[in-house]
């Protein structure tokens, strides 16, 4: 299975093992940022800071 990695737009931590077979990926980073990943481009699509 093919995988790729993206960096969190909030803290820069690399998030690995994203699968290319998913239709959409959502990531919740421990820094308080949530982001979605564009599978085709293998980049961060949209991101926002979660309210605490």
C-alpha cells in the first residue's frame, strides 16, 4: 500500500503513513491544529486551530 507524509501547518511535525487509498484524511495534531489532506496532491488542503 502506498503511503505519504505531510507536515502539520501548526507546528511542522511530520505526520506519516497517510494512505493513497483513502477518499479523505483528517488529522488532529497535539499542537491544537486540525487539518484535511488532499489525497491527489498529497498536501494540506485546509486547516484550523481547535477551540480549547
